[in-house]
């Protein structure tokens, strides 16, 4: 295993069923930390329920400074849910609260289902599940719910970019969903079921993408244990969607001291900053009197060690 002090990047873990996101992070901390040395920093880029499997970006070392790029990114899921019942947790691991049966008067066919799905594309108000990590009066909602307290959560505006029907054989619906940050798939299944006059209990959930990263990027725990640091994606790739600014060594020293730079750039907004293909950090490009001004936002200590 490489020296933990030198590791910085992202592992796109294929999270196992039953693990919390915190358990997954802790597993990678143990795997990448060097015995006798300070434990490596690690954090994830978007919580996955224990029921769920699939893409959990785990950021290591300096890359933890950029976890928000995963938290705010769009996500894609494959989900199956059962219309015949509902539980308190909105998934199959909870207590059954109500059961439904299909009757002749309440027939649900694919056409009716597709019509309802159209109601849940675009921007929608969504009430998060009571069993979620949202804080209510300083306490996690799921802890309050498990303690028998009544949990009231306010609706949130989310966006469903795509809700593609993969399969439907009553009572099970299977969808591919592409959505904005903050979307709860369990709530989406609940709401679709309610619109049909039925339940909507999630039975299978798999995240297939975060921020457009493909499924092929995912690695299993077994692969990590075998290949270690070879599975770590460089931080520069995590920032692939940012405009790239290349600056000189003299400019790099100024940037790493927190100074603003005047540059001949044509775009505005967030940028990643490089010198000799070494990532220095990120910045904001804003118009100046004659040139664009590069405003440092985050500076990497490893770059400071090399240039200062």
C-alpha cells in the first residue's frame, strides 16, 4: 500500500448492501492508512441508504476538500418498488404499515403508470422520508423516528430529469431515475404509489452514476484490497468539468500565497489551476478592468510544499 500521506483522490466504491455510507468510509480509512502513522482523511460525496448498493464516491486525503462536487452533482439510480404495501421507512427493511390489493375497480396497467410518471418529471416538491439523515431540531430525523417521535419534514424542490420505466409486472415497478441533488428515491416511489392509490415500498435500489461518472468506474472492496492505490482516481479528474487555467511557476507561487492574478482568459466562473500539470487548487475567474482576475478559493498544501 502506498504511503497514506501521499494518497489524494477518489475511489468510486460499489457500496455493498447493508453498509451505511459511514461504514464504507471507515473501511477505506483502514485500508489506506499506514500503521503507525496518522490516519488518512476520508469522506463521501453523497449518502447511500444501507439498503442501496452502487456508486459511492469516497474522497481521500486532500480530495476531501472537494466532497461538495459529489454532494451537489446529479445522480442516477435503478430502483424497484412494490405497489402492494408500504412501510414506515419506505423500504423493505421497515415495518409494514398498510397493504393494498389490485381489484377490478382499481386496475393499474402500464398506460396508467406511464401517465403518472409524467407527473413526476421536471421540478417537483418532495417531502423527505422521516427515516433520513436530515436534522430536525438538532437531531437526525431517523433517530427521532426510531424513538417514536413524530417527525415533520418540509417539502423540498428537487428535479427529476428522467424517470424511465424499465419493467412493470404488478405489483413491482422498476425505473431508471436521473435526478438532482437532494432527491430521495424512497420518497419518489412513495409519491408515485400514492398517485396510483397504492403503496410504493422500495425493494431494490442501486446508484449507477454520480455527476455523470459511469458504472465502469466502480470498484469492489475485493478489488480495492487487491489493487489498493491503483484504484484511486486523481483529484484533477474529479474536477474535470471545471475550466482549466495553466499558470507559470512565478504565478503559481503568488497563487499559493493567496494572491489574485491577472490572466488573459476569456471565460468566467470556477476554474481548476495548474502549473506544469500539477494541480494547485481551484479559483474563481472574474472580470477585471482589462483582464480576467483569478481569485484563489481552495489551495492544496501539497502544491505549497512543492512551490513555496
